[in-house]
C-alpha cells in the first residue's frame, strides 16, 4: 500500500511517535526518540521502505524524517 503523501495526520517523527507511546502507555513500544529511531531502523539499519519515510517539510538543516503510521509495528 502506498502512503498518501498529502495526509499530514498520518506522518510522525520518531519523537512524536515516542511521545504518543509514552502518553498512551503502549507496552513494548519505545517511549524515547532514540529508542523509536533504533526500532524504526531495525536490526539491519536499513529503516522502513522509502514510501513510508520522508524528509519533514520546513525543516532547516538536520535530517528530520517523518514516518507514515504504517511504518510503526
């Protein structure tokens, strides 16, 4: 399934996803940006498929990425 690129409410940074996991006390899901990024990259370090990851609009410098909600297991 291709991610809809125009639906902003379906895209999250690792930090935003971790905060949601912490707020909602989701068991087995990292509650830190670092932990979420590590989980998203996976054991092989490859990360999610390119259609589930994009550079955050309006971000200056840095490599802030957003992930489609389906990238989170």
